[in-house]
C-alpha cells in the first residue's frame, strides 16, 4: 500500500488518484521502517513538511538499497559463524535462523549474513519472500579463487545490514556444490560480516560438518516430543564423538510451553544437557511465515521475539572468543578418522 510521509493539508484529495489503502508516516525514519516491513512497496509520497534536501537524500538512499549490482564488502572483519542445526525436521530451524539474523542485525551496528545450507530443500528465500536471482550454486565458477567481490555478487539483500546467501532452486544443483566450496564461502563471508548465521538440513552431511568446523557457536534446536529429543541426544553424542567443544554449543527448546505431556524436567533428563533458551509456541509464528515477515520484525515485543532477543544477547553478542585454531584442527582430524 502507498505511504504518505509528512503533513498533507488536503491529503484526502490524493486518495482517488493513488487508490487502495494508504499508510501514513510522520517522518522519513518512520517511512523507512514501513519500507523495511513491506519490501514490495513501490510508492512513497513525501509532503511539503519534509525539507527538499532530506527528501532527495531519502530517495537516493532507497535507490541505492534497491540496486541489484553487487558491491564489494571489504574483508576487514573477524566475524563469528553460527550454525543452527536440528536432526529432525519441523523443529523451526529455518524460522529461528532467519529471526536470529534479524535480531543480530537490528539496532546493533553489526552486519549479518544468513546462509541457507539446506541445498536441496532450502526455505530461507520463501520464508521472507525473496526472489533468489543468485544462489550458492553460482559460486561454482569461482571455486578456489573466491574473493569478497565474488561473494558479494551471490548475496541477496533483505534489509540494511542483513544479507542472505540463498539455496539453489533448480533440481540437481545441490549435488554440484562440494563441501570445499562451502568452506571457502564461509571463510570469505566471515571476513565480510560480523555474524554469519548458517541454516542447515536435518542431517549430518559433509556440508553441515564443514559449517560446524568453521563455527564459533552451534545452536541445536529441539521440540518437546520424544522423537525430536531422541535425535537431539544422538546429535549431542555425535558432537562429543567428533570432539567439538561443549562450551560453544547451546540447546534451544522451541515451542517450550506446548501441552504435550512432557515437563521441562522430562526434557532436560532426556537430553542430559541444560537448556540454554526456551522459545514459546504461538500462532503468530506460522502467520508471520505465511506473510513473509519474520516475527522479530513484525512484532518485536512478542514473547517469541523477546526469547530470541534474550538468547542472542546472553549467548552470542557477549560470547567468549572461539577455540584456538589448533583445537578445531584437531577436531577435524579426529572426524576424518572416526
């Protein structure tokens, strides 16, 4: 719907010519926020109350944000890679990964990239209604010599400070992406962004283990049902077997308040591991997915949004430095011989 920004003495006269529903914003900051919430908006009418210089600067900035040409991002950061994993589908992994990316980028000054590593059935693009013009498979010609310019050409901007590397959409493309390319991509992206959030498929593939090798933190999702808890217990045992440090992992219980006959004590006893965060269930979550707007953007004060925000602040934004490279190299060596 069109946006009217600034004071309109006879704004009613605009309605017949514009048509449809109209949103009003008091200033350009509010207008920018409305544009963030509706990426498909095509018209903003700026009234005479807004100074001309500010209106021109606003229009120029929105034009730059909509340009599809890639812009190289200097590799000046030492970013943290966060891999989100669940060994059972349907635990809300993609929804959490996308919302975590939003939270890490919003109001923090950090730059964030969400990577959809579910190469065969990735849902990141559809969950935020992005058109994946470029995907990870387009990195194949750059294998072995990928740089920041090449990596930037693969990204799709979701909002300022938040980029996304989307999964392939053509059947058969998933098999073309080697684990070595995933490692190369994550290494380059880590130098371009403060945080790289990796969404993964529900299986211990070589691509997933490559991401876990590169990660400063593993977020392991489960839900309060026996099959998901069993799979989480197997996951934890597997990570121990592969010598991943326990201190870089967090177990998150999604839909934690579901009345399904399991108490929180039952859950912790089943997984034999403390729960780092509890995210409640809510009808607002599937509604936000169907609308293509992450709940942390649409309703920042919602209990689900607040739970994700607390998790990010307590476990990621103030986390300790990752293990020294030597220890991670040792873990990788053990995995190859296991």
